[in-house]
């Protein structure tokens, strides 16, 4: 049966037009290469994953800067990746945009961690090129000796960031998208600094008018301790009317398998405002304790770890360059609350 199916595939490839055979062959080779790399790295690091828990640097790559929508949906975005926001989740999604995009973002995390983001996406024929960069800082970071005693006058300014370039293209009929990226990752604190190189790869399949699948392998580096890789696979479904759901399985090199899921409610378009989307998500993070945020206490949500909330506004206005605004609120229990804000312009 297996030989028969592969034989039929070979006949189909050889019987088609040359350009179709080239495109199909390229797609199959790239897909097999991506899956092979995924399985190889998953197998080589599976047993050692628990021993690396909490020891890897590069953790700021997991903070979701540049994509408030994904953070509001419990980080489940690999199957709905679209445009400049796709870099960092699934680079294949950048090819779904048909216009120039400029994105700006800001993240305020717990522990005085803050970050700023900028990104740009430019369409070509059946492909897109995209660039983004982020810069994080941590203020009031103190230094202690081996006994935990603060060292007077040793306050340091922690810096971290990345510069990323991505390339994505769509196969004929624009139902399958492929994407790749390369990034430089920088960290600097106290007497230590590092610069590392990592690559990303992703695939996105629009199985129908409502169902989508996606997978990506991110932050693949020769130094997996300083830049931990992340493997993601997920699906999304758009129900009739204004309801959509998404779900991802997420495996980072230095943690156990996580699950993220999200619910999107799109309200009827308002002429003066545009399209408004309400979002709620769940991410299977470790229990971080009870949140002190008054709004959550009011609705008895302060004991629910892993929930996230957000909204999005799409103006659809030529005057405002089709500006969209996304916001996410992610409670972190006793650690505090993180806020994510992103703006995107299309022109």
C-alpha cells in the first residue's frame, strides 16, 4: 500500500508540467527537511530536557513581544499566523499579506522587564520579506554574592534583544505557505554578554475555508542553552458568524510540553470604529499563585492561572492606513501582570 501511494505520487509529479513538477518537488523536499530537523532535534534533546529546566538563557524570546493577539489567545497562533506578526510564531504566515506592513509594539512584563518592537513586511510576487527587531531592558536589577547579600553600588542595567529577517512564499492557489527566518540574539548583563545566531522554519496549510493547520520550529541554534529551541504545532477553526478557536502544542527545549488555546469573538463591524475582536486564552503554565489585580478579583478570576485576555480593533480606514490595534493582558499570579500593545499599519 505504501509503495503504491508513493508510486502514484511519483507518476503525478512526472506527468505534470515542468513548472508544476518543480514547485511540487520543492514543496515536498522542504517539508521533509523541516520534519526531519524537527524529529532530529526533538529526539536528541528529549531525555535531557528536564535537566535543562530553568538553566537556559534567552528566556525573553518567550515573552511574546510583537504579537499581543497571540498572547491574548494563550500563545496559540501557529495556525492563524498572518503578516508581520507571524515572525516569532510561524514565519510562513508573512506570505499571507498582500500589502506593506509596519508594526510597532510595547511589552511590560513582571519584574520591571519592558520591551519595544518594530517590524516591516513587504510583498513580492508570490513571496514576502519581513524584518523585525526587539529590545528589552530590566531596571533596578541588583547583584548579590553567593550568600544572597546585596553588593552596594553594583546595580546593573540588563539588556537583551534580537534582529530577525524572514522570507515566506505561497504555493499556487495560496493554500500552502512556507517560511524561513534567521535572527541574531543578544544578551548583556553585569559582566556577561553573548551574541548568538538562530534560524526558524514554518509551514501553514489552509485546509478549507474554515480549517487551518500550522507547525514551526523556532530558535534553532548550535548553542541550545543560550537560545532554547521551540517546537509548535496547532490548528484553528472559524465557525459561522463571528466565532473562532485555536489550539497549539508547544515544546520548548528547557521545559515540559505546554498547551495553548484561544477563543476569538468578532463583533459586527461599526462604521465609526471598524471591526472589534474580543479574545480569551489559556496557557498551561505552572501555577503562579493568586493574582492581586483588582479587576480579576471582581470577577473571581484571580485564582485561575494561565488565563489571558485581550481585544483588537481593525479600523479598515484608508486615512489611517488600515491601522489595527491589539492589546493583551496576561496575569502572572503573584509575579504581577504583563501588558502587550501592538499597532499595525498597512499601505
